[in-house]
C-alpha cells in the first residue's frame, strides 16, 4: 500500500447535527479508506441515518466538516457531492417507481462522476454491466414500482454504482432480506470493496456486519460510543450494555423488529 492509498477517501470531522433542541449527531469523527468497509451500528434513533444525511448534504451539518479525497465538501450541494464520488442507498428502497429498471439506471448515470464519451451506446453498455453485477438483467424492462424488496434493494445499489462512486454509503442494505438474500448482497459488497471502493455500511444484522466490516463505529444518543474491530466491539462492556445487551437471547443473525 502506498501513501496515497493510506489516506482516507472520506473523513468526517467533529460532525454535529441539531434538530431544534434534539442533538441527533454529536461530535462524530470517522475516516474510511479505499478498499475498506466501515460499519456503523447503534440502537434505533442513535443518529446513524442522520450522519449519512449530513455526509451527503441532504441536510446541512450544524457544525463540523466532511472531506472527500482530502478536500472539504461541506458547502457542496447533494448533486455536487455525488458528482465528486459520493453515492448512497437509503434505508427504505428509494427508486423511481414509474420508470423501468433500466430507466432508473440511465437517470442515475446522469449524475455520474467523470462523465464518459460514448453517448447512449456507452450508457446502455454500462447499465447492462451494473444490472448483470447485481443480478437484475432479466428485469431490465420491468417497471420498478412493483418489484419486491430484494430486487428494489439491488436496483438501488446498481443506481448508486451507476454514478461511478469512490465512496458507497449503504443504509441498512440487509433490512427485510432473508438469509440467502443477505448472503448475496454481502458478496456484492465484498466484491466492490475488493475493487477499491470505500464502503460505509449501517446495519443491525450483526452476522453480516461483523463479517463484512474492517472497523466498526458504534453510535449512541448521536455520539461515538466505540470504534474498533468487530471482535473488539462484541467484547466491549459498554457496547454490550447499551446495544448488544438488548439482544441477549435474540437470534443475532436476523434483523431485529424495529421499535
Ligand atoms: N428530519 C428530522 N427532523 C427532526 N428530527 C429528526 C429528523 N431526522 C431524524 N431525526 C431525529 O434524529 C434522531 C436520530 O434519527 P436517525 O434516523 O438518524 O436514527 P438511526 O440511528 O438511523 O435509527 P434507526 O436504526 O431507527 O434507523 C431521532 O431522534 C430522530 O427522530
Ligand atoms: Mg436509520
């Protein structure tokens, strides 16, 4: 690994987000490198999704900074951050229901980083490649609205990839999936990581999270409670008390029912 690869691709510095009197994100710092998976866990309402909202510019941070490739993007719009290489999937499938699967990919490609030459033929070739990667080739001309949750989540992943990201932020990619579907999506995420993407994944499914993540950030009441490897996290008394402890006796391989 050379110096360039050692530098974080994405950094959050002392990020805070207040909604009125509610402190949703409290002084959170993190970094993630190319070819690395950072996991984010914590109880419902801990501020995980809000952290993604602040990183992607969906809502402005109250204070703190976000750096992509060492450059602050704190003042950039959502579209600009996407064009610079930040892509995200949402906790609930967020796609254009009235468009077909393929049309969703063309739409996403219009926000692509480093727009290519090659016009429509190039767009089609790339869209087909992304559909093939996630396993949705046979759904290309299907309207997206009626798709099941597994197909919608894979389509959302494909649309994120269509923007040619450097960093992929995944908000609960396994929520609502069965164990086989979880395994499938885990393989996709590993392949992307091995290809050099920096990945940040919020997840409650501990089996998936602990096997995927290189490091884990545990959030509680908006703040950082713990940062370390998955095995260190599983043994940490504070993490057990505020998060894992709630799950004693539960099957940690499955999604917990939401509060
Ligand atoms: N747009 C908003 N306006 C006001 N409060 C908000 C807004 N978005 C989130 N919150 C509040 O911020 C806190 C953190 O919510 P967030 O959705 O980030 O939690 P989370 O860790 O993603 O939880 P979950 O595991 O349930 O998805 C919660 O108290 C939530 O109600
Ligand atoms: Mg959330």
